[in-house]
């Protein structure tokens, strides 16, 4: 496989290097170093490789540290204003947390990858890696997260500005620095379309293009999602992969979940087709339930004796009807990812289709 860099890729897409690593209304070098603590999960999430091996697999993506700048002072608009710049099928990453309902357009985050925000009075980071198709939320405490410029298995490596520890987004676990071997507190983002999100949440606020940076928000340097094309459908990755597993096409989307000990994945196309897919997460039975209103799915731990089936778009559990998001079971955190990205980091994963 030909190795390249995002710097070269962006230039090849007709984007000036200055638009990638430069033009800003205040310089990246002016960023203060934070002193806040990073909120940590109670247990380390699954990591299937020695941390030293992962550190050795990290490569530069081209732009330097903060060359892809995080949004640290996000501004938001309402639905009416957002309708002027978002098409119905455009991808957004939605979250409803407490009294806050927000959508973060993919076409903005593709240029920044991290937005440091506050949801329900909790400081958070909303993150997106275009090369692995992963959108994930983390609590950030008193610090902020930035883009290190490095990649692991093509995935964004974040750093926190309190300790400069390095956190591959998908692992949510530091592989280097003060917090090495510790995991972040995560929350779910919904990968959906603007039309679907605003229908479900007409009160939503939407991240504005007023980011403090000058970027070509009219274009995506990697391809398109509406319709899907470019890098997002190609049969190649920009950088080497940790695993070569051809059970599915590289960019096939799976819904993945992991615990401190196990990992599993559900093929999203199968969820769309079947509505409900049963599987295992380690020794525990789980079920993934598709929500057509948002084109997303939820994973639940299920008792051995539970009766679960679909009926007219709803889910029937032991004779009672529920919406896909509200089954009476413990929900397992999961996120969408490209197949190569998931199986690369979790080669022992189960997979269900």
C-alpha cells in the first residue's frame, strides 16, 4: 500500500496548506496550557496490544500538533438558520444530554475533529475522525482536548492540554503520558442526518460556521457523505492498518461495543435490513436494535430468558412494546466505525450480521 499523508491528501483535494494548518484569527501557539484534571473511567477499556507496540505504530498524519485546530469557543444557531446551510441528507452528530440538545455537522468537524463544549453543565469534547468514520463524546473536566497530528491505525490521536497524554480516539485510553493505561469517560453521539435529527429534536441547536477559523466549509477534503463518495467508499486507506481482515469491505460500517475484557460488532446494513440482531459480548448475550427514525442502533445486555422481536417498527419485549431507544435492559455504549478501523484495534472482536 502506498503511504501518504493528510497534508498531501488535502493539497491533492485542491485545499491550500494554509487552510489546513494555518489561517486563524489567533495563532495556535497562543494556546494556554491547562491545569485541569481529566475525568477517568472506573476501569480501563479493552486494549488488545501492548501499549509499547501501539506507541510504535503511531505515525504522523502530516499536519503538526494543533495544525488541525480544535474548536474551543463553539457558537450555535437554531434550526431555521441551519436549514440555510444543511441539506436534509447531510450528516450530523447529535446528542441530547439533560436539557441540552445539539447537532455538530460533519462538514464542519471534518476540518477540526474536536469541539470542546459544555453539555448539561458538564465540560465535554465532541470528536470526529474522518479516516475511521468515528464520532465519539468524552468528558474533559477542566482541561480541553486537541489534535496531536498523529494517527494510530488511521485513527485520530488526541492529547489533553493538562498533561499532554496521548489518547487514540477509538480506544479512549491513553497510550502515552501521565494517564497511560487509563480510559476516558465516554458518552454517545448519534451519527444521523440533519433531516432525521431535526425531526426528532426540533429544538436542537446546531454548531455554527463561526468557529474562529477560516476554512472552506463548503467542501470536504476527503470526499462526500451526501452522496457517499471519495475516501469514504474507496478500497484503500491513507495509512497502514494494524490488521488486514477481508471478511467485509474496508469501509463497511459496523456498530462496535467494548468492555474492559471483550469487543463485539454488528454490521449496520444487517441492522437496517433485519431491525434486530442478537449476539454476544464476551459471555453475555446482547441484542442490537435498529432505530429507523435516526438510522442508528442501540446495544443492550439481555437476560437469557428474554423474548424480543420487532413489530411495526417497535420492539416487543416479553409481550410489552418499547421504542428502540428504551428497552428495559442495560444499554452498552457503542459507536459506528469503519470495519478496518474496528477490527484493527479489536482483532478478537465478535461480529454479527
